[in-house]
C-alpha cells in the first residue's frame, strides 16, 4: 500500500562559477525540506524567491495555463525533429526514399523533377509529422492535461510538480503510480526552452525518484519518443537503463494510414530504474 508523501519543496541553487557533472550546466546544491501543506509556497511567495533558485513544488490550479503552454511548446518542437533528424534512425525509409527518387528519374526523364523529389518527400514528412503530432496533442490536452488534479493529484501514489524560477513556472513533471507491477511512471517532463541548460530537467527527474522511494515503489519507468540524444543522456544520468526500443511506434491519435506509415516513423524507448 502506498501513502502520499507530505508536500516537499526542492531548492536548487545555481552556482555560476562552478561546474556540474552534466556537461553544459551549472553545479546544483539541493536542499529538501518536508513541510506541512499549509507551509507550501503560495504564488505571492513564489514571486519573491531569489532569481538563482529553482523551487520544485506540487501543482496548483493557478498553474494550469502555464503548464499546458510548456507541454504544448515542448511537443511542438518534436515536429521538425521527427520529420528531419528522426529520419537518420530509419535506414529502411532512407533507402525507400532514394529508390523513389531514382524511379522518378526513370519515369519522367527529368533532372529537374528528380532533384525536386527529395524536397517533396521531406515536405511530406513534415506535413504528416505535424498532422500526427497535432492529433497526439489534441488527445493529451483533452485527457490528463485537461484535468491534472483528477489524473495526478487526487489518486494515491501519483503527483504532478512544477519548477519555479524567478517567480514563474519553467518546468513540469508527473508521476503516475502503477499498482500492477509496483512501479511509478515518470511522465510529461518538459522545461521551458528559455530556461534550459540550468539542470532543471535533472532536478525534476530526481523529484520523481525521491517520490517513488518515499512511497515504497519498486521501480520507476518511462517511455519516450524523444529524438534528441540529450534527452536519452539525461535519463541515463539519472540511473535509468533502456529496456527495449520499438522502431515503428504508434502514437495515440495516429490512424496508421498508408501515407502516415510512409512519411511518419518514430522510435519509442522504454527505460527502467530499479529502486
């Protein structure tokens, strides 16, 4: 049986003249304090904190607009990453596009049209990446991200946190308990693009790990379709190990039409940290 932990506030001081273990970020010194719910930071107090301090606190109703914005912008960044950078992860698709380009030359005998074929294929990839990811966003924004209180704050063994810097929400993360295998799933982690490089994502990840330990979970799991290598390095730096990878993952809201399968492919990696 799991018990909800008392409200926790994580204070992270960004020290400007020292180096962190993570390349490209500043050193963090963290201090956890267990406080009663009545002592949690209210919005007025959050605006008064020092500019060099990141506070991790539980989600409040007033955070909803900023939380949805950070989530939306983070997912929208994946459209060009999936369409272009993600193509490198699919050699079979690269071969198919090359074959289609060669076939275009033999059918049309036009060098101009043949040179335009790769541009058309990349344009189609962007169009379908945008279409599928918009469908995924619509699904997410009408389920758990529409009612964070009901999905994460009310159920026992789940929680949602925001990172506060300079009095504003700059990062989000959720933990969702899974009773079937006594694990907690790390979900919805995202940091405002203007505040990246400060180690905020790592502190958010540690908050979920600390929550899992306090609630006697056996493991923390996560699934990600992130294309950027930095995201995978972050999970590994937190102690996660990749369990498996699906090369042709179906996002929620994806219809799997022939054109979608031709122009949209995404890898899904599952990670696990045994506690």
